[in-house]
């Protein structure tokens, strides 16, 4: 069974994206980069990068592993949310660290719901 962990930008998750609803709706609808999963896939969690410049992401991944070990749960795929992969000046370093240490597939992208142009 596919078990998905979503990683996003701490600042966006805390201050802008109100519950990360677009990622959650995208997963539930299997839209965007979540189209690859069947109905039995599970969302295992949402994780922030830990804050700029993402220096703690490896430790946060280790915490996910340790915290869920007694439950015999582990993600099979990591999705990097657009708030991180598309808008963070530290994204390349953070994604590289995730890919180097996670040991599972890392997918850049989640939902396809781009915000409308505010001034245009």
C-alpha cells in the first residue's frame, strides 16, 4: 500500500496555506501529482521543512521514522509541496537532502491548484 508524506515550507504552512488544504484536497481527489495513487493509498502526514534554511529536514525525517516505528508505519513516497519546491530560495538544497537521506521516492509536486493572479 502507498503511504504518502508531504513536506512543505514551514512559513507557508504556518502563515499562508491554512491547514494545507490544497495538498489535502489534491490527495483526496487524486489530482495533480497524486493521480498515480489508487484508492487504497494513505496520507501518512504533513511535515514542514523546519524553517529556513531547511537545515533540520534530515532530523525531521528521522523523527518521522522513530515516531512511527512502534506503529510499524513508514512512508513509501515523499511529495514536496509547491510552497517549497516552487517558491523557496532554499528548495534545491532541501530537496537534495531529502533525496539523499529518505531512501524512498521523492516527487516534486502535489496539487494542481495554482492561486489566481492577484495583480495582473
